[in-house]
C-alpha cells in the first residue's frame, strides 16, 4: 500500500557557482538512499545565452538565480538532512529568522521559472552583446582598421554595430 505524497517546489541555497555540484550530489544521494518517492526533481534554473567574443559566437549556460537551486519534494526531516549534508549547500531558504520549516514556492512563481527554463531552447536563445550606445570602440578590421569610434546603434537582430569614426 503506497501513500501519495504531496510534492512542492522549495528553494535551496548553495554557494554561487556550485549549483551543478550540489545537484549532482543530491541526485546521487537520492538514488543511493531510495528517496525518489520523496524527491521528484532537482533543478538548476539556467538559460542558454549566445555571446559574441572576439568576433565569434559562443553559447553558454547562465544561471538566472546564482546561488539557488529548486527542489520538487515532499519536505520532511529526512529530506532536510539530505540537503544539509550536501557539500557547498546552505540549506533550505526560510523566510524570517524564527521560521523552522521552509515555505514552498507559489504556483505562479514555479510556472514562471520553469517556463523560462523550458523555453530556453535553440529558437529562443538570448544574445548578449557587450556593447551599448555611446561606448568607445577600436575598429580591428576593414578600411578603418586601428581607428577609434563611438557606438551609435546596436542591432541585436543582425548582430551588428553602427560606429561613428572621426
């Protein structure tokens, strides 16, 4: 006879840039301790970003909540101990200093976060251009090579800059 457990999404704090390490540890421990009925999913909220560095496109994963991971779980003492034992992990996010049990995320918050993670596929990649209007730049190729200029327009659709050279 199995009991259906209610699973909610909780926020777990960890050291910034250690999110993947904590996720791997939790996934491994959930498997070893047979806690898959209590913990459904461990999620590091990331999105794929295209950067242009040195004239080349590079894709990378960017955490949009550095230092936090999401856990879809039935919260109890056993799950709390698992999270507390993870290296580089600070435990569940609790509101207020006197609160003993963490509050789950609200449904609309979860829908917004997971929608952003799930929609981060190839078609909807964000492009990060490290320039903005008014920046000073040095032209590195073409007829104006080695000239200094000011960025007049940033066209993210065509991945081009319009530079005023004097």
